[in-house]
C-alpha cells in the first residue's frame, strides 16, 4: 500500500516529497522535504490515528504511515463482520509505526528507490498495529469491546472507512491548493484559506466520533450497547511472528516427517533449508508477521497458529 513519510524539523512535521533532480544528477528524481507541515501532515499525524505518535519527537525523527492501508483494513473488517468469517494478514512489517522502510527491488535485489522509476517493485513494511486498530475500530457500535489501554482509558477510535475515504479526498483537494499556493508564491497571503479548510476537515472527523451523553439512562444505554456489540464482536489474534505462527501450526513436525521420508541427502538438505528460511529469525521468521481478524465464532486462544505460548491474542 502507498506510504507517506514525515520528518520532524524545527518547522514541525515536514513531508518527504519527490522532486525533479538537478540537471547534472545521474537520476531523474530526488527526495526533498517540504518547507513546512503539509496538509497530509496536519491530517494524518494525529493521536486518534496514531496513538504511539511521539509527543515530543526529536529533530529529524521520522515516521511512516499509510492511510490507504487503514481504509483497506476497515473494508476487510466489514466483510469479516458481515460474513462471520476471518481474515489473515501475512507480510513483513512491525507491530508499531516505522520510520522509513520504503525500498525498491529489481531481479530480487535491492536498488535505489528513484534510480529506475517504473521498472522496479516498490514495497514498504506493514504497520500491523495500525491495521489491527483500524480493523477493530471500523464502526462505533463495536467500540464498546475495543480493548482497554494500560492506563484504563478506552482505545482510540479511528474514523470509519467512509470517513477515511472522505479524509483522503479532502487531503487531495488540500494538496492541490497547497501546490497552487507554492507555484504562485502566495504561501503567506493565502495561508488562512488553507488553514480554514484544514480545520473543516478536522472538525468533520471530530464530529464523527460517537456522542457522549450525561442523562440518567446513559449507564443502561452503555451496557445495552456493549452487550449488543459483544454479540457481534470482532476478535484480533496477534500479530505474532511468522516463526511462532508456523510452529503453532506444526511446521516443525511436518518438516521432520518430510525429512524422515526423504530418499537422499540432497532432498533432506533442501527441506532443512526451506524450514530455516521460513522460521529462522535471520531469514523470514521474525521480519514477517501474522495477524488474524475474526468473528466471535473463533474465540481468542483457539485460532490455529495463535494459541501457543508466546502468541499475543487480543480480544476486542
């Protein structure tokens, strides 16, 4: 999924952008930082979207986010809820936001991201914590069963999938305006218009949160909402490492059976190499993560691959 990079500077969170390279450069493009916070920075870098966003980031500290991945996770969660099914996410990534994982691959080798545009595969690590949070927060009526944080307060509620779509549409509109201001050299004279539009988007997102009531029936309504949500709850299993997941499914025993049945040393060596590649921390075992989002038909602690010691299953 597309990612956005931001870097903390003395001017705030500046966005990493692609610009035309100088004429004497061997490349056509180069990375540059925006002159100040962009519309994307103002909209995406908020605590309700990224709970682990640093309160006091150090200068030149970076962060990588993918609003499109949030939206996709919510769409998948909708399908899981509607069908009482399950979704399994397997990819390389982190259980938390990263700084800068964008890379380009050509013929199975890493190359410079901007060296051969259009001829390489671009990829970035998945933030599994954001995917998990977006999946569980796709609808307010499920918020009652979102896990409580360590401090005892309710977990942050992300905007719904439709609201994320609206946010991205507004973001594109603001970026067009931002580019217009920059090209006309009117950053200061038209800054109020840009800020006004940003505040409108923020206000719309704030208003999307479920209202808080103070009437005497509030506790009863809250209990009823929680009971209703629990009956249609979504469960999050993991994320766990691919090593833990595959061992929970019995990959060691399967590899041993194949090894014992192998007819020659070459076949045995091939089996061991494949087993090591999938499970070794030095290969794919730690870098790749696995997350499952299921209906309450599959209670936590029973999902294959997650019900082993060390696997972190989280009920929502």
